[in-house]
C-alpha cells in the first residue's frame, strides 16, 4: 500500500495511527484538566488545555502531511466490506464533529486568554467559559468515538 504503514496492525497509515492514538490519549488528559479546575488549580488547567490544543494541531499537521504527500487512505480503506458508503458516511459524520471541536476549542481558548486575569482565576466570564468548555469537551469525546468508528470501518474490517 502507498505510504508508511501504521503501528497498530491495521491497514491504516502511520498518520492515521498517530491521530487515533492521540485522540484516545487526550481524553484522560482532558479529565485531569477538568478535575484540576474543580480543585481550583487554574494554572494547571490552563497549561493542560494549551497542551491539548497544541497536540490536536500537531496531530492534524501529521495527518495532513501523511495523506497529502505519502498515503492514499482510500486505497487502504478499499478492502473494507463497508467501502465506500459506510466508510464515507462514517468519515463525514466524524468530520462534522472534528471541525466543530477544533472551532470550539479555539474559541474557548482565545476567549479565556482575552477575558480571564493573569494568573488565571474565576471571573465574570466563568459561567460562559464553563458552558462553552463543556460543549467543547463533549465534542472532543464524540470526535474520538466517531474517529475510532471510522478507523475501525475503514482499516480494521
């Protein structure tokens, strides 16, 4: 198959494997970050959220380089019994959540930088931040689930 094979033992390329593992590993980091803010550890929460955003952006860059320059994910997904309709549909659903997650996380992070004091502490923006952050966290969870489902349909079956 074109490109570099992944490390998870499926038909996926290394870029796909990096992204799916990265998404799964970000969930416990997100949980720890949420616990940190509930404990009043705002600096730790801020640092972890910056890390999550940077990791997501790095995964996107690795993925895009892989699929644009090295691997043809369609060739790798063609052996799936769900190719093309099931694979394509699962990818479309995943992309809705992946794009909205990126937008929400950027929005929450930028607003936090602009509206919270330095060092970070609760303020008048806290209620809105909490609502938007919960939406972003739920979106990240759904992105991981839909990404895992796409990966399974396209490269495991």
